[in-house]
């Protein structure tokens, strides 16, 4: 068994698609109509057959509450790995990304947290 898809609730699918592809650098894999919304998935450019991220609309009140509570508590919804966290931090800062935690060493890892502009905090990690 392996993880093939994971969801991130977003307030606006178009805005999320733009942020996750243009700012973060993920590659769009699927973008198909699904009722009033779309099935939008993205993958890492280095692993286009790997795990897909679904940009899931948060139109369900439970999903919206879950998303809001995580954000209010400062809890990231997911974690992305990077090779050089300081380089990625500077690159994202130049693109206007707002960080809630600068790169911080914790034992053998370094983490940072940013706002994805779509209602979530995302953690990046260098191992």
C-alpha cells in the first residue's frame, strides 16, 4: 500500500492552482470538471508519477471549520521536503510568500512554515 493522493482544502481553487504551480513550482497533473468544482491535482516536477496533491474546495462547513481551526492554532496542514531550506526560504520571500516561522533548526532537521494564501499553513523541511 502506498499514498497516491492527499488533499489540501482551499478557499479558491484557481488561486490555489496559481500559488501551488507558479509560486511553489508543482506541476498540474489533472484539471477536470467535477460538478460545480474541479478535480485539480499537482505533482512534484521531480516525481510526476508520485503522490498527487488535490486542491480540494472547502465548501463543506466541516472542512472549512477544520481548515480555520488548524490555521488559528498555527498547525501546518502538510509538509513538503526541500533540499536547501535557506535557499527555498529566500526564493519564496522574493515571491512575496509570508512566513510564520523562519528556518529553524530542530535536532537533525530544519523547518519553516508559510501561509499558502488559500487558508493554510504549510511546513517545509530539510532533513
